[in-house]
C-alpha cells in the first residue's frame, strides 16, 4: 500500500472504529484527523467540497483521493489479506453480512446509541422519539438473527475472522449504550469475547 492513508474521523463513531480495527489487525499505518460531529464539523462548506459531499465521516483518504463509507474503506485496506475470504461463495457471504450490518443493524443499533448516549433522550425531536420503538424492535431482530447464526459457528463466515466480524463488532459491543440488553443472545456474547483475542486488536476510543 504505497499511498499515504489518512482517516477523517470522530473517535466516538463505530463506523470509524471499523477502519481503525481493520488497519490495526493488518498492521497498516493510518494517520487520523478528528472532527466533532456534534458541532457539525462534517457539514462545513470546506468538508462538503473537499472531503465528502455527503457530510459524514468516516472518510479514508488515500493519497489525494477520498473514500467515504466505512465498509468500502475496510475492503480497501483488507484487499488481498486473510480478512477477505478467497473462496467466492464465502467472499459473497462476507459481503452479505456487511450489507446486513448497514441495512438492518447500524441504522437501528448505532442510531439508538447516538441518540441515548450522545444526544440524550430528553433532547430528541418528536420524529426521533417516535422512531425509538421501531428501531429498538428492528435492532433486537438483527441481534436475534446474528445470535442464531453464531450458535453454529465461531465467526460469521468460514472458520476465521473476516471483515463481516469487524463490521458487526463495531456497534454490537457497545449496543448496551443504546439500551440493548445482550443477555438474551449468548452466542453473540461468546463471539464478543472472541474478537479481542485477534492479534493486533485495538479497543474503540
Ligand atoms: N454508511 C456510512 C454512515 C456514516 C455515518 O452515518 N457517519 C456519522 C457518524 S457514525 C456522521 O458522520 N454523522 C454526522 C452527520 O451526519 O452530520 C458508513 O458506514 O460510513
């Protein structure tokens, strides 16, 4: 990986953590530049024009080029490594769980964590308050699906950790901060204990 890598991030974000964890597991050097999303620092004209027109972190800067979307950045870092399975069906299964994470997991579990831990329930707008219960139910459904899958296996795909585990670990291990009780999901709890044993593992800030 010849070009310099810079992660535009807010260290409280699980989406940013996925990329830092991938880089750490692969011993890839990564510089970081911090933004405070609570202060709208990813919505400034400079950020929108130069970093990400969608106004969000994480963005992985590769030389002069910008790569938004956490899972795309993880893929870029892990290309050719053991974190992406060689076998085509397994590789597609890994993507299946990464898409699941973005559609069924992160919008519910990460959003409730953000609302409960960082905004505070009493400061939520009426539409946000109305979304809390549907998101809680959908988040529990995602956790139940993960738990059923993990009852049969140690890792999401094949017999080793892959980007699917990294993507899903980021917000599952802090799901309690969004008010999710993991007690009903014993297979998830065992898997959460397994991930930190990976060589090079780093904690979320
Ligand atoms: N699908 C995107 C989600 C990015 C995202 O939602 N980023 C949040 C922080 S985790 C953000 O930048 N929020 C600030 C804002 O919307 O102003 C990814 O996986 O990278």
